[in-house]
């Protein structure tokens, strides 16, 4: 049975321009892509075999074919070999669906569940279509376009930008593609030096991209490939005006790809304005209306706040637990959990907005290398962080909405692996959780009341009987966070003179840099925002202050205004205003 198309999404998104009648993906010239004037084409295919030769959705095959290799999908040999060196040989459904169209230069909207390989879905076409420095095509570029970015990938968070840049660099290693990640929290100078030396692909956050472009250090006039990754998150974080400014800096003659796990109406509106006849690819199984990956085992428990840490410490001793991510709603809670678990013997790192960029990257490196096996984070880390070996995700607090829940638990069960997700719901958050449960059609409307001693905790997660809330000394084998050095990234917030990144100025999950003073503070406050006394001033400043003597310091003190008690609204004495 052939499932029906998403008529509503087609109806909402119409384009102006001449209708396109056929392509290699739609070979029958007698069947137009749309009966109206250039509608967005919506293709739905099962998460198994897909048929790019038909305009109709493909029905689920009870015996799906083997996944295609990248070579079979038209990917160039250097990219295939580079991916194979990292153990990547076959394509996931979203990659299989998008590669054919994207390699032809068509605009594509890719939608798939979290952790199903969207990065390579746009990364492979991007690096294959640009001119690599070692190729013959590069010499044919205009002189003004050489050493200038040809590809631009916009990401909502710093951590996601780092992850995407790493994946793109690995895939393009055989072509010599030069990739640079630019984002706030780091010094401008190394990024500017890299741009001047020559870069082919830019991966960055909106704020830093606009800052460098406004300074004249980043030239986007030769970009041929534009990617908006996690577009829904950028809209949620208020980046839409910045995205519009970035698109205005990029030539109109380009290929645009938009990838996201969810596709709200605002994304469709964005596609209407900035994409040319995009094809909407959705990698889902017909009949699968769940938003979560089936390989993720979910547990939802109602827990008491005073027992949560004890319960958490037992969950962290579950059978076959590997790397684990714990999510909280606030920065303060994330740091408190980190301190509590560290005191209980666990190797823990944290990523949240109160940490500098160097400390955040230190924690992620230690987590990836296995020096710590527990990472406590706010939602700044929930988007796009792909770490191999994450077996458990724990929501220490109920997420704000269903989208946040999906992206949190999507850190496990990635690339076909299995995972476990545990959500702890406070009594006051029951209504919030029930809204999430209803939106995602989950079977956890009434979470089971759970304590650290509840039998179903031990049986459900394979925790040995007699396990306490402290990790036994013999199991403390991780090197810990201190074994990973903190890289000096020249954090922009510690500079008193230079410009601040727009990402740093934006609120939300972006950290307040440790060395910058709070708005409204003065130099006469006695202490800086970092807690250092005013004695840390420069020698010249100190000399001038000492030469003024104590009399000037006394004179600078504000005169204390004395108030007297009143009777009947009139002062008992002293001067009064006439």
C-alpha cells in the first residue's frame, strides 16, 4: 500500500517561477513534479531501501535491501576511501535519499530522526562539488575566488560546529579540503590568520560569522554551497535575523541544503524565501509515527528531589553502561551534580554556560577519549553532539518540551546502535511531562514512583544487588578530567579591549565570559567580576592612585545622608526642603 503524501506541507509552501517537469530523479517527462506553480516536492521513503527513480513515496519492503555503498551512490573515490578509513562504508537512509539530488546541485531539505546520519547527508555533496585545492578545477577558479570559502555551514551551537567541522574534515581528507570552524568564545586572531591563509569550507555559528564578515576578514561572495544545519534549533534560539543576514551575504547562484530533525512551519517559510525548488526528503518508515529511535530503551520515573542524586549514582552502575550523558535545565544544577558525583567516586566532566570555552572543550575531549565516562550538560550539548559509545542518557530534570526530549535522548542509539534513556520527573513537573508524553505518543503518561531502593530500578537496568550510591574503589579506573589539559583558546571574554562575539552577547546557553565585567559595574567597585581585588591594576594606575593620598580617597567617598524619624510626616529636626 502506498502511503499518501503530506498534502498539507505541500499546500503551505509554494514557489514562484517556471515549473520543472523532470529530472534524473523524476525521469518521466509526462509526470510533472507538481500540478501547481512550483510547489515544494515532498518525498517520503522508508528507513531501508529507497527508490530515487519515482516521485511517489516508496512503500515499506518487508525484506529491505542491503544498504548501498557510497561508491554506488556516486561519491568520488577519495571521499569513499577517506570514509572507509574511519569504518564508514554504507549509507544510512537519509544519506541514500539525499545524495543523488544533492550531488546534482539540487536544493534539498533533509529530515530524519536524531542520530541517523544527517551530517554526511549534506557534507559529502558539499565537499565533492567544491573545487579542491589539488584538483584541476581549482586552477580554473577566478583569482579572486581562490583561497576564499566555497562552502558555508551554519550551526546553532559551538559544540555542533566543532563536531560538523571534524566530520567534514575527515571526509575531505583525501581531497585536501581546508576546513575551519569559527565560533564565539575563542580569540579572533587565529581564525583571521587561517582565513588569510586560505580556507575552502567554513563551519560556524551565526554570530561569529557575521562578526568576521562585518570586519572584512570573512569573504562570503564566492560561496557555492550553503547548509543550514539544525535549522529548527536556530529558529528557537532567535538566530533567524542572523541567518537572513548571512544568506544576504552569499551569492544567489548557489546550492542550498537545509537539514533538521523536525520541520515546523517556520522552516517551510524559510525554504520558501531562500531555496530554489527544494525537494523535501523524509527518512521514516511508513506506519512509524514515533519520533524516537526504536533502539532506545526508555524509562520514565517519578523521583523525589532529595533522593535523586542517590538514585542517579545507582543508575550509573547499571550493567553494560558505557559513556553516559546527564542533562539538566540549569547551569547551577549541572555543576552541583558534577561536584556530587565526583565526590562519590565517578569520573565526571561538565559542559554548561558558566564554563569558559576552553573548559567546555576540555570536558568534551576527555569524554570522547574515555578519561571521564559521565558528562553533565545543559541543553547546549544536546544538539548534534555525536560521541561514539554513549550507552545511557539521563534526564535529571524533566525537559521543557518534546523537542528538547528528542534531542537529549538522541545522544544515544546513534548510527543503528542501542541505548538507554532514563528520565526523572519531579512531582511538580508531572503536567509538563504528560504534555511531552502526549506529543510523542509515549506509553509513560503516569511515571512510576521511584526511589533509590526501588526493586524495579535494579531489575530494569541490571544493577547488582547491594549497590550503594558510591562507586567502589576498585572500579575507579578512569583517569579523570584533570588528565585532560585545558587548551588556551584565547577566550574573547577575557579581553578588555577587542570586540566581543555576537554569540557571547546573546543570552541563553552561551556562557558569560569569566573575565568581563558585568554591565553597569564601575572601576571603583574594589573587585573585578573575576573576584580579584583592585590591587591588580596596572603599575601606572596604582602610582597615580597612591600619589593622590588618603585625602583624595576620603573626598571621593559619597557623603552619607542622615535621615531622622518623623512624626505626622514632618521631620523632627535637621534641614528640610523648602
